C-alpha cells in the first residue's frame, strides 16, 4: 500500500478514471436491461358501447356508416360528461389510422362552449364547411395538431376531430348516421 495516495490528495486524472469506471458499469447495465418500447394501443369492439348508449339516451347517437379501411377503434365509451352539469352525457369513439393518425367522434348534451373547447384543444373555430347538406364549424390548432368539425343540433353538440387531413375528416363526418339498435 505504499503507492496509495493519502485521502484528499486525489488528482483530476483519478476523478476521470473513476467516472469512466462508473460510466462503463452503467453502460453495461443499460445494454443488458434495454428493451425496445413500442406504443401499444388496443383495438376495441365499440358495439357494446353503442348498445349501452342507445338504451340509455334519448338523443340520436351517431356512428360512422362504414369504418374506413385501415381504421381501428381504440376507444369507445358512453359516460357522464365531465365538462357539463350533473346528468349531461357523452358518447365518444376514437379511431387510429394505419399511419398512426387519429379521428374521433364526440357527442354530448353538455354546454356547447365547454364541449367544443375540450374536444378541439381550444382550437379557434373561424370558418364553416358544408358537409352532406349541413353546415359545420371548422376549427384548427397547430399545437397539438387538431382539426375539427363541430355542429350543434338542439341540445346535442357533435364534434368530429383528428389529425388526419381535412378531406379525410370530412368523409368521416359525412359517413355519420344514427345508430340502430
């Protein structure tokens, strides 16, 4: 132990060697433990949620007449509206495209202003579009990217939103029809 330096007399080189030893140990552990992470979103069968909504609700529940090729439902629920008053309800179904984009349908009898703000990430709605003979408000915000069509009929607000191009979002909105029991 004649070569050992007294405590407190270490050099910068000693610190560099210690850091290299610690870094090498961490690198070996990371290589052993590293696993590729893939985002997994489960597909859901939304027919049960549609049935529940039809049994429980008095306003017409909308569904796409045909799900576009490459779309898969990842979320569907009929639940109390969290942006409304007690007794307000929400029908929601979300889809993911093959390219990882999303499209969703949100219907609610809650307060329109709150529903639109929540469903569109507070996107400004400063133009309109004619879809299947109905005028929809057109809303868009860049971050996070959200495009939406909004319409209110009576007490029900319908929002079709997503990250897909406008044409695809318009086709989805055009395909909506009243769900049948």
